[in-house]
C-alpha cells in the first residue's frame, strides 16, 4: 500500500487490527469462543427440534401438524447454521483446519 506521498505505508502499533480490537474489548480468542458457542447452541436447537418431531410423530399419530412444524424448524435452523459457518469462513472468523488434504 502506498501513502499520498508515494512511499510505502506501514501500520503503527496503535493501528494494528488486534490493538484496535483489544481497545474495545473484543480479542480474537473471545470472537472464536463466541462463534463456538453460537454453533453449539444451534446444534442443540436442531437436535431438540429433531427429538420434538419424533415425539410428536409417536404421540399424535398424524392427527396434528406439530411434527411438520418441528421438522420445518429443524431444516430452517440447519440451513441457517450452514450459512453462518460459510459466512464465518468467508469473513475469516472461522479457520478451516484442512483435515483430509
């Protein structure tokens, strides 16, 4: 990157991304922990709706639409979780580890 004078531009310690993030109280470690908590919470909600769908299917025996509603929520949460993970990888919040390469 070049400055207005045409010389190379370097970041000062106070301009570094981590220094700015630490000033407002959000470090990389906190961001990573928040993303893990969000993903685990979404997985718990997905499993809950899957179990609710099974329960309603066994109890109601097709007389109500509760099974359909629970499974619809599960599908919506699953799609939302996939989109959040894709956004996190694209934004650099989540680092894929490359297992299997």
